[in-house]
């Protein structure tokens, strides 16, 4: 029970930090691949400094587990690229909200790992979240705008990859420390995308752009994903999926205040549904 409460608090902090990604996708003048590669380098360096400072172990016990973690890192990297691309070709709201089909995907996939039946309550919670997402992007989808459709498509692809990554990590590598998990995954991403970055665009970045990249890599990547990995050890993946649905609400709020992206009535209505589901999951976990 204490670990569940602590995991829940850590999860909420991670959600707030992750919700800042929408701002970075719009403010940093780079393509999704270049942003992902650079954020991974900065995140890996930040985590290495933290691990050395705290004298925490970062080596993995076996070659087999190294391979498995770096494979998960590849999945995480593809998730980041598709997620940032979704927001860059459309809006922060469309990218964030289409990503949040992943609670439904998680609810459907997790029984494959636990050998348990899908709970009816989780199915209904997932359906409510899916309906909320559809309500929140209804105005864009009804116009069949190509940018909006591309944003939703890449957001859903990102959602699937994120769900798979979380489930593989939770059910196969729960014994690996949280910071070591994300450290090795960011190394995998940095290596995977190195040859694909836009070197000319990177070379022309201004000082303030590099500041944003450092904040993205150190805070909204290294710190946020370490906290998320910790939460995955103490909470069911489906509960994390539902509670994390607060992320697009925070992101929409930040985009409204800083990018002047005014939320529509659909976003407000869908957001209320999402808050209700997240609150339900929080109360259910605290009573477990």
C-alpha cells in the first residue's frame, strides 16, 4: 500500500513533466527525428551524471537483458519520433489526444502478459477515454483535413508503440532500477537515430533553442521517464495508462497559455471525461 501511494504521487509528477513535450515540439525548430536524437543524447548524459553522483549501478547483469533493453529503447525511440511528428504536422491537441488511445490498447494487450482476463470495468474505462478523445478532436476530423488526419494517424502509431514499450518493461524487466532502464534506452535511441539527424539545421540552432533542448532532454525526458519507470514497478500498467490521460489536459493548458492554441468545446467536454476516468483509477488504486 505505501508503495502504491508513492507510485501514484511519482506518476502525477511524471505526467506534468511529460505534458511539456507539446510545447517543445512547436518551439524547437527541428524535425522530429533530430529532436528525438538530441533529446536522447542529453537525457543519457543527464542520467549518467545522476547515476555516478548517487553511486548507483547502471550495468546490466547479462547480455540477453542488454539486448532486450536496447530493443525496448528502439521502440521508445520510434514512439518519440511518431509522437513529435504527429504534433508538428497538426497541433499539440491532436497529437496529444490521439496518443491517448494507448489506454485502450494497453487494456487489450496487458492480458497477453499477465494471462488474466480483461476486467469489464477496465474495458468501459478504456471506451470512455476513447470516446473522450474522439470528442476532443471531432472538429478537426470532420473536416478531413490532411494535416489533422496525419496527426491522428501518427499519434495512434505512437500510442501503440508506447503501450508495447510499457508492457515489455513492466513485465520483463521489473528488477532493473528505473534510472538504469531509461539510461540504456536513451543510449539505444541516440545510436539508432544518429545518421538521420539534420546536421545543417542543428548547426544553425540559436542559444535559446539549445536551452529548450536541454530542458527537454534533462527534465521532460530523463527525469520524467525515470519517474514513469518507477511508477510502472508499483502500479498496474492499465492504471498508469488511465491516470496518464491527464497529460493532454495539462498540455492543452500550456499550449493555450503559451502558444495561444485556444481549446474548443470538444476539448473541454472530452477533458472532463478524461479527468473522471483518471480520478476513478486513482481512487480504485488507493483502496486496493
